[in-house]
């Protein structure tokens, strides 16, 4: 599927901001079957952006604003051919392989809890239960199933800073929370896992040329002999409706817009994503 | 030169000069009144404190209390101890720009302040020490530092403070009618007594004394001299940025100096109150213009995420 | 006269001065002879002279809110024989080169991890592994511009590495100031010894900083020293280095980054900065990437470095290489990157992630030295044999909770040297921190380094933050080696850089080590 994506994000301030420094992660890359035909990023007030690739392989645009402004808006426009869904690896290995020293060492930072995916005793016990007697692939399936059965999709209950343990306690949340809890459970079950951010085209049979309101989306990569992208919000393998932008240990490694500023306090954060099917 | 460092140097110049001036003025007053215990004592202290920017708070103060306030009070920003500590504090942050000799001088001065806690009934020893230390600092500024930006900021601070102090001394006395004795005190406060006597061969006439303190072009503590020195510094400091002769700061200082130098003493005397108020305003305006031009934007910034 | 050494008891460790009671080691013969001519009151006079000089110059430090006191320099120097120094110099150089390669590797290709010489998890779980620095190629090719390698001497007199300091190693100003003070307080001691000078450290550092400036800076790059401010405990050193190098000492608020270029705010507007020798910890350096509440840093600095527009010295992220668990792999790095055998050995160290090792180490809880892996300044160290029971219990709990956060080491009986304490000379334990400067071409090790002394009797903690003192450290020039030649790239020294004593004329007694003319001239520069 070829998609045109417009992602607008930024801040409104209560008064004038005189300086700000920002990092934007809004740029899909051509990886794993995904093909990026065009991408540009525009900042208002107009400034130059400095692109680089971060530790996780994500494109980061850095920019700083030194003119007084009351509003900062960053727009990323992408033209992407999405990748088809790839299921779990054929002849996926068992936990004997996943728990081998070299494998554990290679994925050390994706097995260790991060600040938003720290496991408490409840998470650990649940992970142990879900994994008992299962292969790694089955464990992934059971974790996703459990999360979907027990956590309700609801906005406004959690915030951008809610960790996995908070999601488990609240039993409600949005895609970010589903992904964090899934990642935390998988890691506690000794399956290497990472948090993925990007976009989801909302319809399975959307009309070509019609733009749809969307939002940024989050899902999960699990490693079971090879990477397998699964979307705990929908319960499906991530496929041609998913556009991958970044992955990392948790949301903090992939935040679409982060930065610091000096001046009046911020009033609101705006996010608007618009997706148009091109083919 | 870094704006922050330039600002520190400017303030070192001001604070050292302020400590020295305060010491001299206090020394003169204190000993004058010990000598001549007239009924004017209270009034005399009031005048002194007015010059220091403390108009009314002091009705019930005797000489010792005033001396204590002006020497060691560390909550009063005009006290000698506060000035010397502030000079040291600024020097600490500018240590790699000032000469080691100057740093050591300010450091030793600051460190020794504590040992003067009890000077007993005779502050003279302490005041003399302050004057000596300040003279030493001034001498080291002139003998150990290149005539570069750093030196100019130090001299600029010193000159602005000096002009300001002399004007304020005169203002504090304005409105009183005093005779030769009063003028003698004032001349002494500015270290100008002997220079004045040599110039005018012994006769202390009020208009001559006023002229000397305001417009003498050779005596370094006259207001005109100090203003011209400050103007020279500002013009030189601005030279690298463009031929604007110091911008606002240069304009304010140059105009004040020109008005002083082209006015007759009779004119000045006639409108003395207004003239002194204008000069005081000019010193403040010069300070603000210097700050705007050279020191802007070097405050720590608090960032929000 | 001269009974200062009469009651000197060897403390059971390797003593720097005496091979056995009353038997001075060769390098110390002259010094012992001189000490024997001195009385207690002579030494007290010199101590007073030293304190006055330090106080007047403001060379002081404050311990936990106490009043500033003069830096505690012991007047008995520590002497390193030319042969020992040759080993140290080569060993430190080798280590710094290996660590430099390691840092370039872990923030780049990660070959040493893929080749399984060092486990991935050791690196990715290090508190000072900063992913923010991944992929940055430093403009000048150097990450470790300055290294301080802490050495101790074991019972057999062999030097061993205790830890590496690759972030903001401090103390070099004391090396230079100690020497300056000693030449003033004890000029006669230098007559009879050919001590290698240390005063050119700042010029060497400046040369290295300039050599590693971004190529676009041309041949006159602007270098600054970045300090957190006057309230930092090492401010004296920051100011010292800026002054001796003749560069601006800036605070974060003096800098501004625009479009990945760093400027400083001057009285004539903004001026471009090419090299930032920063003495601010990574976590506070750039609020865009690290702590956003830092008010001492400079936002945008890291991206400016990434863009190749500024050299940050030392580079962000170096802490991963001086993590005390990574330390135990340095010998492997030396073999992996340089194909050499380590010249200086480590201290026997146990990594506690392996449950078997952890169990063995905990069984010897009271025999080992325990250190937090990311600590510095001696904080958090527990010396098993000296710890009380409740301290050991608390330690056990903390180690069990975070085995990756701790290492255990076999205790080393640090060597001792006579130190002037309360009117007599008594043995005190000491270490040595040589300073190395890397300019991208070669590593220069300043002759000597900072000798730190644990002043309380029997104490092994030498850090000045923990009440340690220091000694002037003399490297005796090898009489056969040619006099050191100034590096050709050195800029003209600032007037203060070299402390020239006037040429002595008609000196009567040149002392026992009569040296050829060129070496005498060098000596006169001390």
C-alpha cells in the first residue's frame, strides 16, 4: 500500500518563547520491505533542520529556534510504500536458544527493563504464567491475547508518562500503553522485545485519494529467532497498514518531538496525522 | 572578551573604588567630629549617610553606630566589607583574566577582613588599611595589566563610581550654607584638599572648591576628569564594534562632560541643585547604557522540557 | 638537628623511601641526607611558608561546607626512579590508546562486542554508556584528550592500575602548583636532584586541543574551558588551566549554539568557538539530550559535535570506558586493539554478575575491597577488612540487589612514604595519578603526576574529597637520556606558563648529579 502521511505536531505557549532546542523523530526509513519515496520536514517558525541517525537507527532532525514565538509547529510529510505482513519466523527456536548465553548477551538491553517497562512482581508472575510450557512464539501470542483480553482501549486514563506497571493496574489505556505492557511482559518472559512507533492506516479497504484522520501509533517487535512485528492493540501481525518510524526500548527512545525551551509555559501540545491512500 | 567577564571587571572597578571612597569619607567625618564635638554631629552624620544612599534610617545613630554600619555591616550593600567581598566575588569568576597579583591582592584583602572585626574605638587603622589595599589594587591594575579590554572595563567601573560618588557627596551637602570648614571636609573626603591648596594657594573659597571638585581637568577625582576617563574607555571599548564612539554610553558621558567643561562656575553655582541632579542621572544612565551594550544576555537560563 | 627520621617505622607495606629500616632506596639518598640536616622547627617554618603562599594565591579547597583550607601538600617529595617512570609512561600510553580505540568502537561499529571479547551487556548496562553519543565521529578524531590513570604499588613494589579516569580527571593544577610551591619553599632540594619539569602541561594540553579542532577552524582555532562556575570544588583548576593556556574560561550561559555551531557571547558580539574543554559532567552538559534542568550546560553542544563543528574534550560518553566493571576488560582491549601484552597489570577484580563468583566474593565479604562501578572520588568504597559488621551487612544487601553495580577487588597494601604529621615523619599510604594528553598523533604523559596521600594513620583512601593530601612527585631524569625537546607544534608559551628562575651564576656546588649543560638549563626551568 502506498500512503501519503502528513504529521503535524508542536506546541502552543501561553506567551513568548525566546529560544528552543528540539529533536524530531518523524521520518520513516526504507527498512524491512518498507520503501520511503519522499520525505520532508518543515518547521514554523522557519529554521533549518539537522538530520542524523540515532543509536536505534532512527532519523532525528535537530533544530533550534531563536526568534520569539508563541507557537512551534513541525510538519513531517512522507510518501511511503508499506511492507507486507511477515508472520513469526518459520522453524522458530525454543527457549533453549533464547536463553543461550550469546543470545541473552546480544539482546541484553532489550531484555532488561527500561524506565517505562520496568517489571514489578505482578508483571513477573504474570509473565511466568503466560510462558509456562510454551514456545517463544506461543508466548508472544499468549501475551498479546492476555493484554487484549484484560486491558480496555480508552483515552484519557493514562498519560504519555504512564509505565507498564501503571497500565496493568489501570487495565485501560491507548496503543502506547498496550505496547509498553506487552514489551514489559515479553522481557519478563525472557523474549527480547522493543517498542515501535509509527502510523496506522485506519481502514482495511480505504478509498484511494481520500485522506483520513489518523494518529501516531505504537506496536511491538518480538524476537523469536527473527524479529516479528505484532500490534497488541489490534492483535494482528503488523502489516501493510503500518508505517514504521522508530523503535527502541520504550517510548522515551522514540518520542516524535522532544526538546527544551525558555520562555512562557507551554499551553498545549498539538498532534494531527493525516493519511491518504495513494494506490 | 566574554560579556560576563567584562561585567565582573567593571564591578571590581566599582566596588574597590566604592570601598576606598567610603573609607576616606568615613575617616574624615569620624575624626573631624572627634576633634570638634559640636552640635552639628548628628546633622553631619545624616549628610554622610544621605551621600551613601541611606536618607532617613539613621536618626538615632551615634558615630560608632554609623562607623559600624559603613564598615562592617554585611547586609548594607554600601558597606566597606560588602564592597570588598563583592569585588572579591567578582574577581573569583574572572581570575584567568585579571593578573595573579591583582587576584592575590583582592583575595588577601577579603581574607583579612575578618581579622578587623574588633578595631575598638578607633576605626582609623582599619580605614587606613582599606585605603592602602584599594590603592594597591588600583596600582596593580595599572602596573600588571595590559591596556586591553579588561583593563578598560576595570577603569571604566572605577571612573563611573568615582564620578558618581563625588556628585553624591556634593548633592548631600546641597542646600546647606557652610563656610570654609565645611568645604575643607568635603575636599578631604575627595583627597582633594592638598591638591586644591596647591592650586589656589591656601584660600578655601566655596566657589573655588566647587569648581575644583566638579571641573578641574587635572585632578583625577574631579567629576569632569572621571567622566572623561569613563568616556575614553567606552569609546576605546567600542572601537572594535564600529565607529560609533560608544553609542548611548559614549553619548551620555560625553554630553555630561561637555556641559561641565563649557559652563562657567557662576552658572553652575546658580543652578547647582539641578546640575547635580543631572549629573547623578547621567552617571546612572551611563551605567545602564554600558550594561546594555556590553553585558547583555549572560544570565543563566532555566530550561523547560 | 635532624632526628625527623629516627623513629620512622616501616608499616609493613612497600615503602617508597626505605628498603629496610635505615636503608634508603637509591633515588632517595640525596633527599634522606638533606632531611637529616633538618629539625622539626625547620620543617614547621617551611610548612608555614607553604600555607601562606597557598592561601594568598587562593589555592584552597573546602571539605563539605567547612572553611577553605590550603591544599594539603606534604613537604617530603615522592621520587620515581627513571626506570620506574619509563614503565609507567609506556603503560599509561598503551592503556590510553586502547581505551581510545574502545570508545571509538563501542560508539561506532562495536566490533569488540560482536567478537565477544567484551560482553554486550557490560557495555549496554553501564550507567555511563550514553546512546546519545552513538555514531558521533569526533571532529579531531580524539575522545580521550586527557586521562588520569590511578596507579598503586603493591607489596612487591610493582605498579598496578586501580582505575582509569576518562571523563574529567582533575588534579593536574595541583601537580603544577605543588611543584611551584616546593621550588619556593625548598629550593635547595632541587639543587641536588635533576627533576623533570611539569610546568609545560597547560601548553601540551592546549596544543592537543588545537590539534584536534575541527579542520574547518583553520590554524587558529578558538579554544575555551567550560566550567560549572565558581562554586564547583575544582573551579581553581578550571581557572588555572584557562589562565595558563591563555583561553577564555566560560560558563554555560556564555555559550550559545545556533544551527549546530557554538558561539560565545563577548563584548563585541558572538564569537565562534571551535574546541570546548569542558569540566562539566555529561549529565549536565547538554540539556537537550541529558538533564533538562541543568542550568550550567550548553543546549545544542552535542549536536554541534555530531555535526563536526566543535570538538568536545573529553568526549561525551567516555564514562563507559572507566566503568569499574569494564576496567577488568582493559587488558583484553589492549590485546584486541593493539596486539600487545599489557605493560601495567590490573588489580585482581571480581565481576559479580556470575552467581558463582558473587557467592565466592560474598563469602569473603570482609576480606575484599568493594566499589560501586560508576563511582568516583572514593565515594561508596567499602574496605572489607576495615568495615564494621553493620556496614558489611548493609553492603551485602546492596550488592545482592545490584550485582552489576559493584565490583570486588583483592586488597592492595598501598605503598607508604614518609609524611610530615604532627612534628615527625610517619609512613602514610599513597597512590599516583599520572596525567596523559592525547593529541590524535601521540600520547604524552606528564612526568610525575599527582601523588595522593591518605593522611590518617593506616588509611587507604587518598581522595582529597575524603581528607587526602598530596606530595610533589619527582621523576628523576635519566642521566643518559637526551633532554626532552619541546614539541614542534607548541604555540608560544604564555608569559606565566614557565616559571623561570633567574639564571644562577657562579654556583659553588652543583651537587652530586653533575649534568651536562643542556640538562642544567632544563633544571633551571623547574
